[in-house]
């Protein structure tokens, strides 16, 4: 809830995967980390981890929250929907 007791309205978050080689994602709020095997990010609906091989972020728009990823995609792993913001280094120790 917002401070004036208005409900928080979440925008849609969409994922489109093409042949396990191309991924289009919308609704991204932050990218926690990325390398060729794992991309960890946060969407408006919670945590998302992408696992694969030769992963590459082709495009990322901070304004729209859209991202394009290519590579061999092995898994999309959703985390807690409560955790919509990055956790501090100390917070990660106690997960």
C-alpha cells in the first residue's frame, strides 16, 4: 500500500521464449547480476533467475523495463514474489 492507503498497482510482466534461444522480458525493475551462465533480475512481480549457456543481454531499456536475452536457455526460476527489490549483501547471508 502507498502511504495514503491507495493500493499499489503492478504493471504486467511478460516473458516470451522462442525455441529456447531467445527471450523477451517486460516489467524488469533491476538486474542484480549476470554472466554467461546466470542472469539474476527483479521484475515487478518478484525475482527471476535465467540459467543457460552463452547467455547474452542483447538489449535493455531502463525506461520501459524491457530486456532481450539470447543463448541456450536451460531454466527460468521464479523466486519469492515478496522480494521485489534487491537485497543487501548482509540480507543475502541470511536468506
